[in-house]
């Protein structure tokens, strides 16, 4: 688990989540929890919320860890 940078913590949590998902390596649930201080069920619910808003969230297993990526931005 990596610590969130101070600049990431000052963003609203929804923006933090999108920033994590836009990274080349994407984000695991543990990454999301560390950055936002959410519990696991809250992190997964936030991913579901983004999907419902139209974001194309993709997931891949990387070294046995599920990592999530945003493929397209939600329609405004």
C-alpha cells in the first residue's frame, strides 16, 4: 500500500478516485482505500457509482491483484 500524496488528499474524494483510475497502472481497492480513507465496501460502491454515471471501468488481474482503470469519462 502506498501513502497518498498531500495534493491527492486535498482533492474531493470523487476526483481522487478518478485520478487513481486514470494512472497507467490503475488502482486496486487497497490503493483507493489508502487515498480516500474509505472502507473496502465504500471503495467498491464508488466504482459502481462511476459505472452508473457512464464511466467505462475496466478491471484486470495484475500479479494476482485486481486493478481498475477508467476507459472513458462519464457523459456530462
